[in-house]
């Protein structure tokens, strides 16, 4: 049996883009991948420790701390979208992974607290 040619659908485009990104992750150097993974873990660690540390010392309490951290993280996102073109440099990847890790820590803390 012969295979029919694949039609160009949105799903097929999504699959090819995801395959290209996975291939790009495999092709990049170990230094870049390990620094990106370390930044993700350090962002989670910093976000988790900052929320617990600032939770007790901030005058506004929990809502003020979370609002301030989310405003800082949103500012980083806005800066990145204005300053970076299509392919971000290693520094921006590290900053972005720090942001993602910290955001995950904040959301996880909110689920633990039940709010």
C-alpha cells in the first residue's frame, strides 16, 4: 500500500512546528540546555522562598506579596516581548525560565493555601 500525501491542515502545521521545536532542543548544546533547566529550578526555588519570606514580613499580607510578584513577572514578560525578536538569546531564555519557575511556585503556593 502506498501512503497518501498529508494534507496541509492546522493540526498538521502544529505537529510539524512541535517536531521542529523538539528537534531544536535536541540539537542545541548541553550548556544551553543545562543552564535553562537550572534557571527553571532556581526560579521555582526563589519563588517558593520569596513567597514564604515576604508573606510574614510584608505589611499588606499575602495579597500584597502575590500582587507585587505578579506585577514584576508581568513587567519582565512585557520587556521581553518588546526587546526580543524571533529567536531569544541565552540570557533571555534564562530570565524567561526564572520567571516560569517563580510563577509556578506562586501558583503552587496558592493551591496549597486553598486560595
